[in-house]
C-alpha cells in the first residue's frame, strides 16, 4: 500500500503529539522563489476533496484571516493536504517540497478529477483528520 504523502500540513494544525514529525508552520518560510508557485497552488485548489469539514479557523501566522472549511482534506491519491494548506502556501512564503513540485509538474499541473476510495486510502486519509 502506498502511503499518502503530506504537503502543506504542519504540526501546529494538530493536537500536540499527534503529528510531531510534520514540519513546523513557523519554521517553514523560505527565500526560495518557486516560479510556478501559482500553478502548483491551482493544482492543489482544484484536486478532489476527500473529506469536507465545516469549520472556520484563524490564520496562525497573521492571527487575522479566517479560513473556511480549513480542516477539509484534499488529495490526488498520492499526496494529501488541507484547505488551509493552500491558504498558508499562497499567502505566506512557505516552502513546498521538491518531490511534490516534481509530481505536480509531471502531471502537467492537472490533478485527477476523482480518486478511487479504497479502504486503505480512507484509513490513510483519516490519519490527517
């Protein structure tokens, strides 16, 4: 079974101790320029949602912006992220892993329209809820 790889998920999005292996939101800023950042973010915005959550969270960096459905999960079947992941990656200069950038570029910035829900995928997905 292939494990879903997290992108734009940060340990502060979860209760302490739950996902300590994830990078810290507050230590992920970068000076690196990603020329196709907007195309990568559009890929993330248009990939299929896999779990909808009705919540509103406050941006943890600026403590002002409200993010609707922030905890909702999105996946392309190989990677997983949340709605607030795209918020943070688009509004703050946070790094995006090279492996994910390469994945998106190899798919010509076009996410799948749908993914196959298998029990394994569901189990993997719920680990990030």
